[in-house]
C-alpha cells in the first residue's frame, strides 16, 4: 500500500502533465475506494480496509506475440465491462496527448487495438460513448467513432488538415485556455459535438532546426502574435449513424471572440457554451439547440480588466457543475472583488453566494449534494498557504476550516464522491510532502500509525533556515516574501543575496510549500556556499489576496510588478543589515526571465547580476490570448507594451547579465533573444549569451542539457556574485 500511495502522490502532483488525459487514480463512483495502476496492472482498493484486488492484470494487457502494454492512463465503461487503455504516448507541444488505445473486454477476456489503419501514436482523447458501444477519438485533426462489436472505424469528419483542426485545438487555445480535448459524446450516444478551429488565417511562426540534418529546415507553428486575430471557431454536431455534421449558429464574430468551454447541458439536444470577447473582459453563457442550431444567451458577466475561466482554478477545465437535478449550476466569479462560488439557476436569473466572506476560494474540491456540503481550498489569513474549508451548498452557512489547525502550510485534497474518504497531502517549506488517507466528515486518519500527524513528528525538517515575512513598500503595498540564510550564519558578516522571481499572473514564487527556498538550477547548496536566497510577491500574481491585487497588473506587466519587486527588495535591504548590497543577484525563467531583465535594466543601482532564461524580451512577440488578456490590444495601447518590455531598457545595463534561450522554443520564441542581443549590441553592453540549439521552453531535451544548464548557472553566479560572508 505504501507503494500505491507513493505513486498516487506523484501522480497527483503532476496532474497537469497529462492534461485532459484521465489520471490513473480514479475514485469509485460510490466513493467506497479507488482504482489505480500498480506495477502496470489496474487495481481496485477498498477503503478503509485497503483491501486490494487486480481488475486487469499485466497478462491480460499483453497482446499476442507482444510485450505488456505500458499504461499511461485508462478509463472504464459505465457498465464496468470494458477498459480503455492509453499507451505509447507522444508529446503534442507540452503534454503527451496522442498515442495508442486498446480495449480490454472483461466478458470476452479479449484485448483489441483501436484505430486500425491509422498511424501509430496518432489517436487523441479516446473515450467510451455513454452506452459503451463505441469509442470516439481524434486522429490527424479528424474525429472518428469505432463500433466495439463490429470493429467498424467510421471517419466522422473529413476536412481535417494541418490547419483545419477538428476535435482538438491550435497552439494558442492549448497553451492559454488548457483546451486540448475538443469533442464530447451526447448523452444518448448518437452524436458527438466538437470544436473546429480554422488556423489557415493564423500566420506560421517559423522556428529553424539546424541540428537534426545537414540542411536546416523550418518548423512551422500556427502562432497568433498579440494583436493578431485568433483562429475562427465553429461547433459542429456530427451524427454517428451517417457522419453528417450540423453547424451551430453562435452569435458574434468567431475571429474576434473565443469559445473556451462547451459541454452537453444534460437536457436533450442542447449544448451549453462559454464565449469570451476578444479582450476577455466579457463572458457570455449560451444554450444551443442542436436540432436547429439556434443559440440563446442566459448569463453575462463583465469586468474592467479580464475574466478568468475554469482552467485558472481547476486542472481540468472540462465539465459543467450541475446541481439540483440540472435545475442549477455552480459558477465561479470575482464580481464582488473576491473569487467566490455562486449557485445559479438554470436560466441565469437567480444566484446565491456560497463561499461567503472577504477571502478567495482558491479551488473547488468536492460537491456533496447529499449532505448539502461544498468543500474548497482557501487561506483567508495567509496567502502563502492553503487549507480545506467546508460550507453549505444552499449559501446559508459560514465557511469552516476542516484542515487541522496545527498543520501550518500547504494542503491538497482528493475527496471521494459523497465525501466519504479523502487523500490528503501536506507540506510546507521545511517539511517534505506527506500523505494520508482520511475519512469524512471528521477528517480522521484511516491509519493513525501512518497519519500526517505521526509522520510529521518523526521527520527532521533539515537545516533549511527559511523565514516568511511581510514588508511594506514606499507606496504602501504589503508584500509577502521569504529568505533563506546561509548555513553557519554569522550576523556580524555581510552576505550576497540572490532573488528568484516570476512576477506575472501565471504563478507566484512565495508559497509555504516544499521546494520553496531550494534552487534546482544551482549545483550544490547555496546556503552551504554562503548565499542568502530570497523571493518576493508582487501585485498581479495569482495569490489569494482578492481581485484588486491580481488585476492591478492589467496593462501594467513590466511596470507595476517590477516596481513592487524593487520596492520589496529595498525594504529587505533595510530590514536585514547582513545583506551585502554590492552583491545582489536575480534570476528567473519565462515571465521570471522578463522580470529579471526588467529589474536589472530598470533598477541597476540595486540589482548587479542577472541570469534570465527564456524571457519575453519584447511583449509584442508573445501570443494574443495571454498578452491581450493582461495588456489589452496593442492597436489601442501600444505604449504600454513598449513601456513594459525589457528591450526598452536594455541600454541601462550596468551589471552582469547571462541570457539563456532555447532556439526551438515554441512558446517564447527565440526571436526574443536576438531582439534583446541587438539592443545590447547597439548600446555597447558586454554580456554573456547561451543559446541551447533546438531546445524547447523547458530546455530539457538532449543528453546532458539539464546538467550543463546547472553548471552554467552555478559558474556564472559564483564568478559574478561571489558567495560567502565578509
């Protein structure tokens, strides 16, 4: 069982890795236990006894004359008589979302591969029809259905090309909306609703591969830069019987709106969709009659900055949270200044606030209608932490903390249907991740001898000397921060300080969770070598501090966040007399690379050494969905983009700069590096530059790459910001 818990913990930590590919850990529908993969077999575990049985063995998943399938994921039919196994997966941009699928039939004890005649590892998002008679999937941008009894493979769409995309999404939708699985079975199993994106009007960004052949070649990516219109969308409903598609009539210009969500509504012949305007500050929910294709708006929300969608608070943006037999649904909004959950009538005319209070709901965990309970994560008093709360679904109760009061830090939960059991994970900056099984509603450990409370009491928290604290900038902005002091610290000496930063709406570096205070880019121990390591939050990060905090960065990326970080650093210098302000370094990746450059260029009197990786040096080069959401349209406020871009200030470089970028980065294009280099050359600035040939945004591909990056980072830091107390 310890092995299963370890696998479970690792799997849940990496849920995003297989976005919209089902997790191997799956609760049983009645909440009495779970299924998972153990030693490449699908097993079922009953709680609280932890009794285990094998559902599908390795032998049963071994094709005739072949090796056992390596299970990446699986699903089970509603009747429980068939298992759909995902294997041989391949990466599509960031995640492994295409591969091979096999069906194991429990009754006939047969194993069969799907997609006969289609290319290997080309099937995407395969799923059973509700009646279990078919499997639908996407291959090469077309939607297919396969009859499990006859074996007939039917191509439901025939116009898919490299740029006409059926049943999945283009680069921008995938990256910025977490839209990957682009088709849905109807409840009656007679049809499939699917997205079609037309990326022909999106210009290709041409990456150049110079390493995989003697002659270089282009790698095209349909990538809409900020200011460019998005791929037009359509929603089609295709009949399984005759493969005919009926297109839905959705109001609005599909080249100036987005459609990030679409589901069957639970009513016959009806879809429900969410549409965003181009600036993403107006959300409209619509019902679509699939019989005649007509649409009807029923819930509209507007915001002065932007409106977040479901993928911002849930790993899986699929599904619609219907309650009360489909008469109402739950909806998350920041309309009152906090992220809250509302109970909304089906017609959108009545809504009730559920998570009452001046705090943010971080993410939902479980809806338990039977007990009138709603479980969610929040941390009203400390934005660096996260705890489980419970309130009533009817909106009449007050939120109550469920997580034990003596476990200060960051918690995560997976709660079973009807809230019978839960998998509880806990860590803080000094405590390694711990896992336990618990029962509800009392949050009682199923195995007290292996509870988090018992495990935590036996753990040596180690020598990481980390302190979380707050500082107030000269503008009166209260900033969360942390600092790790050197090993064998001597307060009479002065030490160099290294800041790690991010600073944009996609993430925060100040969290009381394991890993905070540890630098994976440094070879060895920064503390042992005599460095102070630190970080600070800023307005615009997704911290649970209210909408005003998060949205202050609207049209201000590269300005307000940089001002906040410098203001916090200035106060940290005042607070700690043992900091050597002549040895101040900063580093970051992606948006953090941009912040690193801006700090080094805009405040050179404070930041003396910078190591920036994969930075957006020019905001006009990034994709339209992300950049327009947070900055607006460059046709209307181009000066804000210029004002926030590091290349605007490159001429101010005084200190030491190491710039790193992968030439095969499809996310933040390598052109950012060359634009930055040109500005530094123009200003006669001496710096160090490291391009990693044909590496992506993660700079992880290729033998020795990660080790080389660590060596480069460590060597540069030690030479230009020498460690040790003086």
